[in-house]
């Protein structure tokens, strides 16, 4: 009897999971663009904060990444990144950009840890990570004078129609201009 109940419960769970997976939207491009607008707005806040902090060579770009999986279907998720030259002090740059983002309504939720200054900010379903110090490949350090910014949604995977991939939506690989 217990085996039948367990089998029925497992079957019900599988049915629930499968039926809970929604199909691709009628217009995936429009669905991605709607989610991208939120990330682009956050990127424009970042560009505003970088400018207010007096950091040079600030720029932001958006891109699609694959998300989902074999059980739910593959999809696309829009992310953005930004960078600027730090200047004299990594800590001062992170502190100034964090303060400016807080003034724009972002909540500082902590640091990322590590050997270099970092910060994490959130607003709604969007997270902004600030990091300094660059990265090392072998014995060579790259972008050590940059403040790198990652801007990503908590969950914004748009299921793609069968046969479509992230590369079919190349227009989402784009530069994000600052606000006018």
C-alpha cells in the first residue's frame, strides 16, 4: 500500500512539474525586450553613478545568456555589465558608486568578499555587483585598474521556441547608452 501511495505521489509531482512549465511566449523577442528594459534602466543608473563618482571611460553593454534546462526547455536571459577606470583608490571608487546608487533607490546588501573592495546592491528583482582588482590568468593580472559591474535579474528566463537559440536574438548584444 505504501509503495502505491509513494508511486501516486511521485506521478502527481512529475505531472505538476511538467504542467507547470509554460511554453514559449507568442513573441519571445518582445518578452526578452520587456525584461531587458529593466536591466537597461539599472545599467543607466550605474552609468549615472560612475559619472557622479568621476570615473573615466565608463561604458555598459547588454547580452543574452542561455538559461533553463532540459526539463523545462531552454531559454534566454538578458544581463548587462559596465566598467570604468578606478582612479587612485579602489575603495573610494566602490564607496562613491555605492553611495550614488543608494541615492538612486538601490539597497546596499553587503560585499562579495575577497581581497579587493566590492559591493552588492539590489532593487526589486535586479542585482548589481561592483568589483575591483581585475582577474588573473596564469601569472598575469588583467583590468586591475577597472571597476567591473555585473547587472543581472533574479529570474528572467524567457523560454525560446523549439529550434531557436540565444544566437537568434543577436540584437540583444548591444551598447547601453547613458540617460539623456
